[in-house]
C-alpha cells in the first residue's frame, strides 16, 4: 500500500515537532518555493552584472583621469591591457551567466509546469527575452567573445585614447577631453575557429575593422536591465501570492505549537519515491525587497553609467 505523508517541521534544533498537512498545502508550498527560488536567483545574477558594469566603467574612468592629468601614458603594454581586460572578462561572464541561467529556467518551466509558467507571466517573457536579448547581434557577439577568450585569446587587443571629443549639449563648441576606448581587431577574431557567426563582426565594427567594446556591452546591459525590470512587474502577483502562502503556513504551525518560528521545512514522505523537502523563510522576501531597493531604477544603463569621458 502506497502511503503519502506531508508535514511541517521547524528548522531550529529546539522546534522539531511535526504538523501534518494535506497534499494541496504541500503543492502550494512547492509553488511558492519555486517562485522565490526563481526570483532570488535572477536578482543575484542581475546584481552581479550591475556591479561588474560599474567596475568596467570606473576602470575606464580612472585610466582617463590618469591620462588627462599626465600621470600615466598608455602604450598598449601588457600591464595596461590586463587591467582593462579583467573588467571586460568579468563583464562578459556576468552577462552570459544572467542570460543562460534565465533562459534555462524558462525552458525548464516551459516543459515541466505550464501552470507555473503562466503564473509567472513567462509566456510573455519568453518572447521578450528572445527578441530583446538573445537574437540581437550585440548579445551574440558577447557570447562568441566569451568563447573566444576561453579557447583562443583574451577579449581585448588594444586601447585607444581619444583626446578630442564634443560636448553633447554644446555641439557648436569643441572641447578637449579624454576617452579610454578598449578595442578588438576583427582580423584576429576571424582567425578563431571557435568564433561562429563571423558575419556579426562586420556588422558591429567600424570602417577600420575595430570594435569599440563599450558599445556592445552597454547595449546588452541596457536590454537586460529593461527586461529585468519588466520581469519584476510581471512576477509581482506571483510573488505576493507566495508571500501569503508562506505567512499562512508559518502562522498555522506557530498557532498549533505556540511558537514564533520564521523558518520552516515541509516534507513529503512516500513509499514509492525518495522523500522531498522544501525549505521556506519569511526572510527570503526581505532579501528580495532589498535587491529591488538597491537595483530598482536602473533602466537604460548605458545612459546613466557613461563615466569614461573626461571633459576639460
């Protein structure tokens, strides 16, 4: 005879009493846990990308300041290239990690749980995700450049110093300033057998066969940022529903045993399958809200994080 048991238990050592629940309550907790896990994972990856983008722009800014006041001379030495290259590599990896992990989560839900997919609004997000990020030339270039740096060479070939730039607000007046521009040479990329879809190189390079790395990075980060803020709006209802489920579950346990726990565990025991466990906590919602607060208004990041032009 197959026996199914579902129960709650406290996660602290002094609260280990079982409170049996029905299958429907278990499924609700499973749903809530999936929503929380998805959102926390996406927020962590998004914040890593934001921090790396900030470092990338600050690295170029710092070098521009040094060049502008004459404390540094850029001669494309290994030392200079390595400093910028570190930020470039971190930027590439954080973009790829966000996109590929988010894509895997969407595809996984699409195959296994249509109800959860619809509750998250991911039907719409799949279209938005593919059209706004994955199929763009800039993202495809970044993905291939990540592969290039893994198999062939570092993702930076030279640095150019632009000492004459226009003030965008006063186009009639010419200003002297400094911009540090990290460059790739498409002739080198064309030699890499791991760099697929080489036609993209000609679409995003200038007339000299050079690619200004700032441009594709800023465009992709901007698209991801816009998508991420939109995904928050779409998943808001599911997140609120999940918070109610967790609150009611903990309230039920605390009321029954006269406890005040904020962290719990749900267990599913079955004679025919391995036991399942779900960990849940009200603190997860506080973590999500803190992510939202720190990174809640960063739309169109390439317009708010251009720090590497020093106008004098």
